[in-house]
């Protein structure tokens, strides 16, 4: 009888709830938003599809204290500034989490947070700090979404299934993230060999850029992004719910990995019932390692 809480019933929160109900696994989904009218509308609309979900799911328009009774909470409340600048977004969103995370904790929350609110690495750090939970129980969605994007874009480039591409984005969920080409395989062979054997030219920098700016493209095109992130969040929720021990590129508090300390940044992590159960430090090239530490410093710069 697992229960899910969602803080923020905007574009992301609504579709996280919908895709969750389609997957099942949570008997209760409690949504909370400061906009009561929107919250009521979202919950009513989700309820209207009740007969089409594979399992009964009870939707609740709740207070922040109601959300705290959940086993897992997705943090996706936010104010996105019109200029789309992450630094400005941080200021407003940090002020909000400073208000509601202590309330969630005071109401007895003992579960696991998945932090989506941007800039999600810095906000995950603040949620961890404000909650006093073990850092393993605060997961930033990080570059899990960007990693999916990299697989999709590389697969399209090579006309193979995304499942045949092993690829990821590391670092900040933001402009300083990077694609570690040393880790990429296509059809289970290293990228370099694949390109040679298929005589394919690849503009690595251009392709990486198209992944990094994919979110901007969607956001400035339609004013929101939600399908990719909602399904990514649900993959993280599944990994915890079913104790999958699954590798996902999520944002985790570093304690010396890659020489990085005291900052949330994305690298592959093993996700299971206890949250972030292992942080994997990859064998990166020197150049990639430098990009990683630079990206971590970029995240740190939000926090000061
Ligand atoms: N990490 C990722 O990969 C990723 C992807 C997409 C969006 N996001 C982020 O997720 C957040 C939400 O995006 P969105 O498109 O749903 O935005 P949105 O504007 O559609 O919805 C945000 C919702 O949060 C609510 N809200 C604001 N302050 C609140 C508070 N203090 N308590 C409760 N509710 C509050 C608003 O009323 C609104 O309904 C943003 O920070 C966005 O940048 C992250």
C-alpha cells in the first residue's frame, strides 16, 4: 500500500501523477499546490480517468501535511522566470522549499524525496539540508532525463533502437552537463569502433549541444516540458518501489567521488528501496573528469 505525494500540481506534477496512475504501484497519490483552484482542477481531471487506469488509484487534493503521510514525495513546485534563467529560478524556489520542507518533516515524513524543481541539483541539496534526512533518501532527478535524451538522439543519428545505445549525460542538470563519449557504446561496441566500421562522421560537439539544449527547445517551443521528465521520475520511483537496484544518472550528494565534496551532481547511481544505494565513479578521461569537476563547481556557485 505505497503512497505517493507530489508537491506542485503544475505541468510536471500533473503528468507525473497521470503516468504514475497508468503504471500503478501507488494506491494513493496526494497532490498539493498553493493554487487551490488549479489543484482541484488537476485532481478532478485525473479522477475522471479512474476507470482507465490498470489499478484503483485514489487521488487527493491535500495540504502539505497530507503529502507528508506519503512513502515518497516528488518535489516539482516551482516558479519558472520568464527569462528561463536558472539562477533567478533558484532564488524563488529555494525560498519556497525553505518554507514547505520543514513543514513536511514536522508532519512526520520518513520517506524518500525525488527532487525535480530546478535548478534541481542545488534544490536537491537544499531539500537534503532542510530535511536532515540521510542524503541517500534525497534523490535529484539530475541528468536522468538528459541521459534519456542522449540515447534518443544518438539512436536517431545511427538509425538504431535507443535500447542499443549506452550513453549518458553527467554533471549539472543544466548547461554545464556533458556527454562522456568514452562511455558510449552502440550495438554493444565502443562508439569509436562503431563509427569506423560504419564509416559515419560524427560532429561530437554539435550532437552534445543538441542534447544539452533539448530542454530549452521544448520549453521555448511549448512553454513547458513534462512527458520526458514525468516518465523519468516514474523510472526513479519504480527503482525504489520495487527495489530494482537500477543504475540511473541521478543527482547525489558527493563525498569525494571524482574529488568532489558536498554538492549534489549526477553520475550513475544504484537506486533501490533505500534510495541512492551506491554512487558509481566512472573511469573518465582526464578531459571528462575536468568537465565533471567544473560542472560540480557550477552547481556549487548557486549555493553561495
Ligand atoms: N529536473 C528536470 O528535469 C525538470 C524538467 C521539467 C521541469 N522542471 C522543473 O519543475 C518545476 C515545475 O515545472 P512546471 O512546468 O510543472 O511548472 P508550472 O509553473 O507548470 O507548475 C508549478 C506549480 O508549482 C506550484 N507552486 C509554486 N510554488 C509553490 C509552493 N510553494 N508550494 C506548492 N506549490 C507551488 C504552482 O502553483 C504551479 O502549479 C520547475 O522548477 C521546472 O523548472 C525540472
